[in-house]
C-alpha cells in the first residue's frame, strides 16, 4: 500500500490546485530584477536598499492598479505603467509619455520572463503527487496564455491544467474560476485542495467555493483573523 502523500491535515484529498504567482513561481523577485534593469538609467545612483524599496512599491503597494485591470478598468500594460510611474515617482523621477514610456514597458516586459524561477519547494511536491498519480493544476488571476508561458519558462511544463481569468471570464475569488479547475480535474470541490499565497483571494476564496483552501504564507505575514489551514512552505503539504 502506498504511503499517503499528503500530511494528515490535508487527508481525504483527491487532487490539488495551485495559484501561480508567488506560490509556484517567485514573481516578486523576477519583477524586482527586471524593474532594476529597466529603470537603472533613470536612477543611476540607487543603492541596493533603494532597489528593494522600488520593488516593494511595484509588487506590493500598487496592487490596486492590478485590481482595476481585473475589473476591466485598465489594460494590462496600463496597470503595469501606472505601477512603474508610482515606483519611480517615489524616488522623484517622472516617466515621460510616448517613446520613453513605451521603451520602459518594452524593456521590462522583455526581461521579466527571463528572471522567473520556480520556488525550491515546488518540484519535490509535484514529484510526490506524480509518484502516487494524484492530479494537479493551476488557477491564476491572469490570462491563460501569459501564465502558460510563465510556467513553461520556469520549468513547470508538467502542469498541463491551467485556468486563467479568460477561461471563464472572472477572476478569483469568484467561485466559478475555482469550480472550473475542479471540473477539469474531474474531482469534487470538497476533495480538492487549493493552495495560494493570498489568504483572502486564494485561501478564503477557495474555501467559499467549496474547496479546501490553504494559505501559503511564505513571508510570515500576520494572520489578521484568518483561522484556516496555513503553511509556510509547500513541503508542509507532504506527509
């Protein structure tokens, strides 16, 4: 008899779904590295601490622009440019219109995928799931093809099931996007684990949809009332 693949808190599960950005792939680091390359000509004297702050503003303090993109109020490039302007503006730099803005976006968009890497705990978990034949997939708050390229560039081609915002026309935490992943896996919501780094959008959203939501809290963020399952590494999912 095969040893159970998942730890006791996650027993009774037939399949696993994952978020992608900052769950499977280290998008925050990829963003920060690409931002530096795209912006260092505008901030030639910036030190390492400054670039770390620059990255935090873009990746964590301007997500309201991304929310507006998900709501259909901005295009993907518009939200990206607004976030870049906010980060540059914090350091007293105004990104010009026209060619200057276009070139900045072009350099960032070209470089960012080259820096995307899977977290070190991803492959061991996928190997363990593969060993027992447990199906898995990914659900993301971005469009399918963009995220497909991201997974492939990070060496995660084996994740073949991918649901994007354009798959069903709604983003997380709408239940429909989670349930589409369940449908494609051929399992039941209550026997499907969903793991993501956003406690509200991922963990609470999946739970509300009937899945077994788990918060991946890599950065030891304060729980702020969250009482659901929580792990600090994907390895903690394994028995």
